[in-house]
C-alpha cells in the first residue's frame, strides 16, 4: 500500500512538469509552423510581384503585404513578426530577448556553425516566445545587398528614409521570425 501511495504521489508531482514539457513542445511546433507559413507566403507573393512588375513591385510586397501576412497569422493569441537589428521598418526593431537571439545567431555564424535549423524558445512569465533565423536569399540581394541599382535605391529611400537593411551578402543573417503567444492561466 505504501508503494502505491508513493507512486501516486510521484505521478502527481511530476505531472505538471510533464504537461509543461509537452505543452512547450506543442507550442514550439505551432510557432515553427507559423514561421514557415510566413516565409512561404511572403516568398510566393514576392516572386509573383517581381515577375509581374519588377523589383519595385517586390518592394511594395515587402512594405505592404509582409505586415498583412504577419497580421493574418497573428490569431488565437499568437503574434507573428520579423525582427532585425538592421531593420528597414522601425517597427521591426527587436526587443531585448530578440536582440539577444540575433546576437547568438551572429556568433554561431562567426564560429562557422550552421543556423539553418536553429530555433530558440522560452516559456515563462505567461508568455511563450520562439525565434528562427531569416537568411539572405539570392532575391533579397536586389534590395538588401551590397550593390543596389540606383532606381531601387531611390524607391527604397522614398519608402524608408532611415533604412539600415543594406550591405548584406548571400547567406547572411537578415533577422528572425519572432513568434509569441500569451498563455492562458491554465497553460504553463
């Protein structure tokens, strides 16, 4: 009888931790899915716009549609955003946690470590946070690279007079997808 009570007590004590770990894994999966959907949707819209109207249309997609895509994925308590220390849009400036994750990714790159599958997450103070790297792809270099056509520079300066998001090379860290969920009191 004493053994059964001990087992029951241990089960009760460990259950919240097991639930928290399972719930964090579920939240991480859901956040990763939102980051992937954001990237896929934006890439598709950007490609279609450039094909139809050139790079200027691509700039319009990044300026207008990217925030709309983020907003459309920000449902059910989730907030989806892109953040960068070299932001083009001041609304994409990282907070302390996001800046720390960006710095960790930069350090990994400096140490020749791959960041392709690296994610960060934390679950504390009633908030789940997730970050995943955004790397510079070939199409990004047209507007974010070291050499930008004068007509594109002109359009960028009109839209973003305080642009910090240039000078990149292929594969550089552009920023992160930052996914946050405010947890219900019943969620650990």
